C-alpha cells in the first residue's frame, strides 16, 4: 500500500476504536476493502467494519460454518468449486435448476456463508493477505418456476455487499430464460452500482466465447466450454476459513 492508503487505514483503526471495537488483529489489505467499499470515507468504513464484526460473531461464532450445519443445502449438490481462473481467482458455479427455496432461512444464510468462506479459502495460497476475490457463475439452464428464489438471490448479494466487501471480482449469469427477466429486474433493485458493474449476463455466442476466454478453458468444466470436471462444493477438500476474516 502507498502512503495515502496507509494513512487511511490508520485513521480507520482510530475510528473503529471510537466505536468501541478494535481492528488490531486485521492487516491493511483487509481494512482497505472496507475503505474502498465506502469510497475511502474512514468513518463510514469503520462503521461497516464494526457491523461486520457483530454480524460475524452472531452468525459464525466458531469462526466457520461446518458442513453438518448446512447438510440439507449441501445434499442438493447445486454448487461447485473450481479454480483458479486464468487470473487466479477461485470459481464458484451455481446450478440454479437444482435449487428450491429453503424452508429454513437460517440454514440457508449459513449455507451462503459456508460457500463464500470456502471459496475464498480455496483461493488462499499460504497466509491470507486479505484482498482475495472470487468469481461466481450462476447457471440458469433448465430453470423452472419451482426453482425461482428471489429472496435467496437477494440474500446472497446483500451478504456480498455488506459483509464481504470487495470480494467479488466478477459474476457471470448464463442461460437466463425470458421468464426470469422480471425476477432479475426485481433483484437488481437491491444491488449497489458497484455490484451491478461486475455482473455479466452472457446472452449470445460471442459473449459466451469471451466468457470462456476470460475465465479460462483449464478451469471451466466441459459443460461450459472448458476442459475441467465439475467438483461439488463438499467434495473440494481444504481447511475452512477461520478466525472471522471476511
């Protein structure tokens, strides 16, 4: 980081202390994500950070969500963990046709945390820096009305925006059916401008070729124009992300 960033991080640490908390155990790159998310406003970034600390302590008291806590969601085998991409970002693939709106919203929220944490952890080589990002792919192929879950989409995006700032590198949406457009417009109302700018809806063959080129054939499964095989989230073996790093 440069002098300007170092100064901003120092001021943010002081602002966090004024709010009755501490950022002592967190490195500069982690705090910079909150600063970037709040346009380098140290007070707003500090407030966001403290809110994240409280949320994390409430939702993830053990530092990570175990598979046993989200067994029902994992059983659907609807999320896959690939990676890294051509630019070294872990790849998360969601096959929406295998999803049905959850009757247990708390478990679903924990599932979102579990999959985001595990994806981030898969992109860490050695010691975490704090600025690691991810690339989700949402595949809407064979989507039916029973699979539509606007609430679930919104929960996922809100978690990314409020509790995983600057973790999203880019998000691709594939095979969007015409009947889903109205739902997508509703979801977009809940998205910040910075998030919307990172979303790519792949809608034609030229865009699909560019998508394959940008992500990389080596990491993309055969179903999406690559050479890899799908790996279900629970089949990807790696240490869980612990100690509450967002």
